């Protein structure tokens, strides 16, 4: 049996789990409704107590939506941050915090970092198995967007073919990210630093002309402006990485004239070669790491947050289930006279039981469906806000986790709805008629 289950596709496994969660509630409904058709009366009750029913449905929808939104948003954030780091195979930097370097090099968060020397970069770039080694030199900005010095190979590696224009070919040219504040044909003067600290500190006498725009990457690099590393060094009064008279752009750089770089993106000629390069460049004077591994560790540390969010969602569902049960009891008292009239006219007890259960099930199913829509909408709105604030593309969509959560809630509440139905048929008919 275990082998059969393992041979099923993940989607089929999740679908079967959802059906298993729904099965108890559906089985209870099938037993209650067997041979009966109370739906006409249920529709009449829904119309008669429309406002009360609406409030009840909204209670369920908001509570289910909260659980669905929390789970969907957490997953979207993990996937978005991982997608933003996909293009960064191996990063080499001066010894320090891997998290700090990753946040700076991958997510472009401003940070003070030590530099690798020209000799160290040359050792990395000329090592056996290195396809290319791109310096990542940051520190400047334009209209709040980071200006990053690198190589043409890095631009192609990060975003593939440009969406428009061409890659920079001189120190005075630049390539804009997909959503950068400047575009092809624009000229700008970079400012030193980021944010408010960069105001009034423009590098006067130097300007870039944007020659191309990258395709979207779903990462903070979409708002960045990429320029030749040579220009970043030159604009700060340093050597540009090449001997005097050499106007080339990109590697190889002369170790004597290369001022240094905070980080280097390394891509191996073979996938397995990344591990050998990581081992080679992890030593006392430099460190090498896989951003994906560091991100996985951060996600692991965030597991406690995820567990707390899951616990909150579960607690919410428990409270909602109790609220639904109490609410159904109150609704049954509200319609007690109508049920008493129905029984006085000769309706079988089982039919009255089915009416009450079907009425409750209609409210539960409507509220759960509305909760799915509400939760998805809330998750997408929050994802859009996070994307704007972090420039990491975060998308939220319904997954099996959310469907399992709702399926379990619906099944449990459909079973609990048997209690108010049972209470309804136990009420004294004459007393309800007099009331």
C-alpha cells in the first residue's frame, strides 16, 4: 500500500487527502438527506432570515479567510525570496556574515562590507572550472534605485537577452532594470550612497546614458541600474581595473589596477564544479557560499514563525468552529416556531432534522467558499505590498495546504451541525407554538 501511495503524483496525493478530509462531513450529509428533499424549505428560511444569515456567513468567511491568507502569504514569501536568488550560484566575499553579504549582493540591501583585493579577484576569475566571475560593486544610486557596477556577462546571466536596447560598451553607458526609474535614452548623474543620505552627494561632472533595459527577473535587480564596474571605480577616484591606456570594459582585470570589490558572483563551467570552488575559496582570507543554502537556513529559522502562523490559523479555526456551533444553536432558537409548525402539520422528525442540518450546511459551505475568495484576495493584496516594499516579486495563490485547511473545517462543522439539528427535534412542540 505504501508503495502504491508513493507512486502517485503529488497533486493526486493532495487531492486524495482533501477528499479524505471532506469524507466524514459528506458521509454525514448523505445519511441525513437519504430519501429526503428539504431544499425548498431551506431556501425559504435563507430568504426569510437573510440579514442574520449574511452576518453568519461573514463570520465564517472572515475567519476562514484569515487562515487561508496566512498560509498562502507565508508560502508566497518563501517562494519569492528563493526565486530572487536563483541566478546567484556561488558568491565569494571577504570573511564576515554570509547573511549580510547575501542581503547586499542578492537583495541589494545597503551594507558596509570589506573588499576582496584585485589579486584575490584574479585568483578567483582564473581558477580552473570558472566560467565567469563577475564583480558586484555597489554604493551609488539614482532616484533611490541602486547603481551597481559589474560586467556584461553578469547582465546576460541575470536576465538573459535584453528587453530593449543593448548592453553597455563604455564606462559612460548603463543598463536599466525592468522597473528602474530611468530607461533607454535617459542620462543621469549617480549619487553616492542610498536614500536620504544620497541627496546632495551627486558625482558632479560624470553621467551615464542608458542604452538598454533588462527583462523582469522578479528580484530587487528589477529596480537597479547596472553599469560597468570600471565606471564605479573611476567615479570614486580609483583605478578602473585596467592599465593606463586600456579602455576595455570587463575582465580580465589587471590585479595591480583593480581597487577591489565587495562580492564576486562565480559561475562554474559544470554544476558540480560549484562545490569544488566553494571548498577552494572558503579559507581565512575569503569566504564562499551558496545563497540558496543560506536562504534555506533562514527559512529554517523562520520555521518558528511559520509554526506560529499555522498555530494561529488552527486556533482561529477552532474558535470559528465553536462560534459556528453556538451560532447554529441560536439560529435554531430563532426558527423554533417555524419548525414547531412544521412538526404540528405532520412532518416526520427525520425531515425536520434534515431541514435544520441542510440550513446549517448551506451557511457553512457558503461561508467557507467566501472565505477562500476573501483569503486569496487578502494574500494577494499583502503580496503586492511586500513586493513594493522589498522589490522581491511575491505572488500568492491557493495551494493544497489552504484547500486541506478549508476541507477539514467544512467536514468538522458539517458533523457538528448535527448537534443543533438534534437539539431542534428535542424541543417541545407546544411550547414553541405558544412562543
